[in-house]
């Protein structure tokens, strides 16, 4: 898992808005659009309906919120999360910002639901692999002995204890890095902010991961899905009401040394980069859940993704392996709008939940 930004993971199945949505504010159809550079990526905020003044004020409020989140959740630059990690390493309790508590609590719950495959407590491993940097890592990867030493300490989210605003951990190896779900959490807060300011129809698209509410002029928002190997668009889908679409992928952020590429998504069970799965894409009504689940499904791989998706309440899921084979459940297949024939290398299996038709 990686920090919010800087890495902001993946875009293996990078979601892009249709061309009309990416245009600047258009008074003809009351679409207002603004880009915000934050978390090391461009965040597109598109609002339908309000007048220019109301839309501008709402988007400005979202931008200010994003700046605050960037400061509070950064895993290696001075700030509240770094202070918390130092306290963990020294065996101290520390009083944290009230706004940080729900982030810790929700990430702990998602850790449990994912059987530990989404584990924000492995910030030490992320750092060991060189991903606590704004730049791609250089030099040799960590040794097997270094990795084994951290894995032996078993850092986990259920080793964090909260008493009011006091937070502690009995394991000094616990180091929080919220990159595996912070973008989803941030997008949820952005949608909450927009709604509080009277916006009913909008998309917040953070570097390809997004949440959409309402519609655009009576039509569903339509999203294009690009192939992780850059071979055009796999399909499109329409966002129905209030949904988040998130992807975790292993090809945009990596550690390369002597021709060997080590993807940035780390398996918390063995401390090694995840291979074989190029990306996982999920749909859920909450961005934080979709974000964490996409990470967990990449780690779970072809053998385990059904179980983890069910545990995390994910009804729609799509994985792509390194050979380009698509793995999806029937409910997700129904959502995809494909121009022409379904790709040849497709494995449809499921259903994930009772009542879904296979």
C-alpha cells in the first residue's frame, strides 16, 4: 500500500471521463469543471446544475479540504501522521487530530474485512522498498533478510488502540501509510462537501479514480475504461446514481533495478511486490471501500478475489492479469458496455452474492 499522492497508485485500468466531460465549464449545459493539482495528481471536479458562482465556491471548498488532507495524511513529510508513526516506534501514546481518528478506524475495519490483505500498518515495508519518496526508487531492492525481519514483527491494524483521542500500538513495527485507500476517503469527503453546499450532480475524479453522484442533464455519467497495457479502451460503463469506481494497478509505480521491475503494491503476508495481476477495478457506493478493495483484490489474485470481494461487500469486480486476461463476475459483465465483441481472453465467474445471476 502506498501513500496518497505522490504515488497515488495505479491507474492500471485508468478511468477517463468522456471527452465532453473533460471540457472546461460550459454555460450552455450548466457543466462547471475545474482541475486541482493535489496528492501528486490532477483531481478533476465537474459539477452540473448550479450557477457559476455557487459551483466555483463549492469547488474551492473541496480544493481547500484536499490541501488539509494532504498535510494530515502524508506518510513521510512532517505532519500528524509522521508524528503518530514516531510515537508507535517509541512505544508512546499520542493525542491525534480528531479528523485523523475516523481514517484510522475505517482503515482498521477494512483491514479486518479483507483478511489483512489491505493493511495500512505496513508503512515500514513501503519505506523499505523505497516508495516513501516523491520520485521512483533507485538502487538495489531490499534484501530478503531485511524484508523477513519486518514481516516477523507482523505489523497489523488490529494492533492499534484508541482511547478518546489517544492512540497507541504495542508493536513498534506498526507504521501507518494510508495510500491504499486515502484517495477514496478523500473523494468521499469531497462529495460530502459538495452536497453540503447544494450540489446534487457531480464527479470527483482523482487521477482516474472517482465517485459520481446524480446525473448530467438527465443522463447518467459515462466512464471509459482503458486497458492497463495501454491498448485502447476495454469498455465503458454508466454510473448509476451514486457510485465510486476505483482501480489498483502495478505498472505505474515501481522499483526497477538491473532490468527487474518491482511493482509498488506489496503483499503484507510476505513483504514482496505483487506480480501476475496487472490491475483490479471495483464499483462501490463509497470511495474508501472501493479503493481499499481494489488494493486487496490485486493482492488476493485470481485464486482469492471472489472471497475477498464478498467479505468487503463488493458486487462488481474486474481483474486483469499480466497476460491481458480479464476476470470478472456476471454482475460486472452486465455493467460493461463493449463496442463490438467481448475480448477473447475473458473469464466470467461468480456470482459473488446470493441473488446475482451467473
